[in-house]
C-alpha cells in the first residue's frame, strides 16, 4: 500500500469518527434529559432514496412515509382496515363500488404555498389529484399496480370519494392502506421550485424538518394532527423523530446498546448471538436495559427454481426440500426467530395457511430420490444456488446438508442488486428469494405462481405455469366470503406446492428491540412502523 493510500484511509477514518461525534453526541451515558425523552431515534442502514410516497417501494422509505402521510384507511396491528382520512365507507353488493366519507378536520402540514393560513383542509379532490399523479406516465411510480383493477374514481363532493373497480377484488381495502395511495397537495408537488422527494408535505403525525442525505433525517411533531388517543389527548406524544444512516448494522447495534438509539429492528449475523440466546431469548446482560418484541411476520423466505430449466426435475426439487431440518436451521442460524413449520408460500397469520400440508423432513427418502436420479444420469448431479452475502450462512448450511446426499453444490454469492436483476430477468436456475406481503391477503403470495405474471411483467420469478392453478386464481376474485376464500387459497397453495416451483425455507418473525423507557410500540405482521402512539419516560 502506498503512503498516499494509507493517508487517504486515515483521513477517512478521522472523518468518520468526527461524523459519529456530530450525529450522536459525545455523551457516553444512556441516561437522557427530559428533552431527549421526547426524541425517538433509530438508524436506517439501507438509507433512504426519497420521501415521496409514490415511490415508497421498500421498508426504508415506507417507515418515514408512515409518519408523514395518510391515506383513506389504515391497518391496525391485526391487519384489519380502520378509518384514517376516510371516517367510513360502504361497498356495493357486487363488490365494485367503494364510497368513502372523509373527515373534514384533516389539514396538510404548513407551507407558504397554501397562502395566508399556510395550510388547508383535505378534500376528496385531493385524492383524485393524488391518484392521477400516481398513475401518470411522467411520474413513473412503481406503485401504479395498486390501481390495476380500478375503472374510475371521482369526488362526489368535498367529503365523498367514490372508487369503481373493473372487476371485484376483495383485498382492495388492504391495497389502499399502502403508502402509494397517500394524499399529497397539488400546490406543493406542482411547484417546479420544490423537489417533493426531499421536501415532502403530507398530513401525518410528524412533519418534515431537515434531511442531510446519508447523515440524518429529522421529523417534528405536527401540532395540527387530527387523531387523539382514547383519553382524548392529541397524538403524537413524541416531539420529534431522528433517523441516522450508518450503513454498518453492527455499528448501529453498538449505538443502540450505548443508549444512543431507541430502537433496532431485525437480527443481523454480526450481533445476533451477542443479543439473543440460541433459544431466542435476550441474553442476561441486556435484560435490564432492553425489551424484545416479536411476533408473526408476513415474510416467506424461499428458494426458487427456474421452471424452464429441465436440468432440475421434480424429483430433485422434492429431494432438496425434504432433506434438511428447518427447525434446526431456525434455532442455530436465526436464534429461533422464525417458524420452520412450512406448508406452502402462504405464511402463518394469513387465511389460507394450512397445517395439513406441512412439508415433511425425510432425509432417507431424499437420498433414495437422489440415488434414482444418479442411476439415470451419466454424470454427477451438480446445482448452483445464487444468493447474497446476507443469507450466506443459510446457503452454506444447505450446501452441507445437500452434500450429504451426494450432490455437488456451488454457492454463487452476488450483490443484492445484481441478484434481484438476475432473478427479474429469469437468468438464474436456482435462487434465494423472499416475499414480504404488500397487503394482507394470500392472493398477494399466490400471484407469484399465476402464469400471466411472468417476469419481467409480474412477480412470477419461477415462470411456473399450471392451468388449474390459473383457473382457481381467477375464480378467487369472485369469492366474497372470507372463510370460503381461505379454503380456496389453501387448495391453490397445495397445487403449487405439489409442483414444487419453490422450496419454502421458513416463515419470518418480526424482531424488535427497544430501550426499557420506550412504551406504546408493538409488532404487527406487516412490520409497519407507526410512531404516533410511542412515548418515552
């Protein structure tokens, strides 16, 4: 290494240390002052590209947008649609016409563009404008699919909005809870002098204050927010939210342990064993400082096959699936944060999950299937599993288990962006994937197997096709009874699982860790973050 290169690295390290001092302060104690107890702090290692809800396509963006924006409805922690800006709604008997009655006390965050009062009330025309904007080719939002079943929408008057579907879609209310469907003000988004991605104006419990990209984002309490708690006290309780952007998850964990962050979400291999026991309990040394919150998460982790690849027949796919112990894998590699009782793509917590279809663990039968395949082949069976570094430990565990069957397994670890691109363009034979629910309905998962959803035009990454499955998928939209639809979904899942286009590894769990002085936070199966009920002692 040259002296100049060494000096550049040293200068970078010095800059990083100074940056941490500025962002987090020099205090080593995790005792906080009264003012600090009104600030909620968390780190977002994935960074944030935009604060425009029309581009809220991942969790890193959705979480701050949850604090800044509102839509017609919201989901509670049980994923049941609740009023938000729409205080009530009706659905026609044919399931096509949704009529929403809006609150008349919801105001946009203050901005000079609103004129003398610096704000104004939200009306039905604002939703018409917001939906038009979302669907415009000029904006090119990734969320246009939310309205793919919508035929028309109109403002009947200031407080009544009507949406008409082209065909029934029982999960439509769940779609409207997504941040894509948030209301935004035309006065701000249409102003060419304002970059809305970095200067958002919404209606949420917090308003935008400052964003130093890659360093810190600050949101402040909205004094005009319309929601109140059960005692009639105005929400939110916190004065501000401060988000930092340390890219290294272990560094974020150390900041949390030192009391400089209030919350971390998920487990990273760099700190999971320090934080949790193999059984999934908090390590003794943290029990006085930290609370752990966990629950079901609508995230199915799986391995997908390219069904166009004839080199991976059904018997091989079945052998791979039944050859490893999922519960053991969860215990040793995930510290118990997950469920290995898998039946299909539909995870626990959604209607359609059926325990009668549980995948069996049978390594002996797997060996017999492999032996039969090898007897028919003139060369050893070789497979390549494509993944990224985050899931390398799971890939290596599976590699060892499959090698016990006499299989030659190669792991191709690539950057996450490269893996996503290769999967989307159908260039991989065998790949690691996951599906986090966009909305709380099993149709969202089953859409991965509908033949008209082949990538790149949809989420069918495996290019799986089964005419009977397609017929049942289309029929599901006509079933309004939720119990009947759940049975229908379970039958569809069983059909796909019998053809084995994917190996379901496990169903994920939400794992949240907060300081003991944080109250009002809970988990939900969508892993949504809503801070309006959170308070600090």
